[in-house]
């Protein structure tokens, strides 16, 4: 049976988990880390994702992309996009009203949508899960901030599709945290629990 995985596609870090042996197993990447930087870097010879990409920030700042989640499903004219652009070393251009990332890759100027960059991070998470499970991973549940609108949710699903994943569900990050808490606690009766998710780029 093909297992579905859960992916936390974060602004700064991402992780992938699977339900195994009656518990949630957060899968370590090829560096032995259970979280992977949501970074993609491009150079003259290759595309790097995760830890290797983050290591490019100082020497290759214009072609090392991060924070794609802050662009996904948004318009170029969006006030948040305009404010964020001032802090990034990589170039964002307006393409039909949408923000696209411009980099130099293998000696050529290339543009990528936020969905495409996010799909590259998702591919890394997919490969991490496949290496651990020893087989193809095609189904996933992906989390998003609770405040994400329909456009941002659809764009996240599109990123999954580009990565070759059937996104079964898009779940709010604090909801996913609450479910994980509930799976772990076998208490009787009702109880109020406050869940908050303080991430690298979002808080809900």
C-alpha cells in the first residue's frame, strides 16, 4: 500500500512525516536533519535545494531563493509583496500581474513562479520520504497558514502538482498541530487547549 505523507511547507524550513508504527515519524533528510531549509539556489552548473542551497546565500545571493511562501498566490502589486521585495537580494519581476523570481541559471536568465520554487522544495521533501520508505511517494497532505486565502491555497496545491504529488488535503498549520497533539494524548473528557504555531514567516 502506498503511504501518504504529511508535509509542512514552511517559509524558512520544511519537514515531512509519515504515520508508522502507531506514531508520527518525522523523516530525516540526507544530512540527518528533520527539517530542511526552504531554499533553492541556482548556479552555472546545477540547481541546489535545502541545506546545500542555504549554504549559497553568502557567495551567490542573487540566485539563492527563499521565502517563496511569502509570494505564493499573491499579486505583484500586493503591499506585502512590495514590502518584502525590499529585503531580498534576488530579483522579483511583474509578469501579467504576478510576482516571478528572476535568476541566472547555467549562464542564462531564467524566471520561476513562486509555485515552481515551492514545488522544488516539495520535490526535496518527496525524495526524503522516498529514501526512507523505500518506494514512490505520490500522495501528500500539505499544511498552510490559517489565514491563507483561496488563491494561496490553490497555488500551494499547484506546487504539489508540479512536484508530482496528489495533494489530498490542504490543512491549516494550527489545525495540524492540534490533530498531532490529540493523537498523542489519550485523556478522557473535554479539555481546552491553546495551539499556536510560531514559524519563521507566519504566526497563527
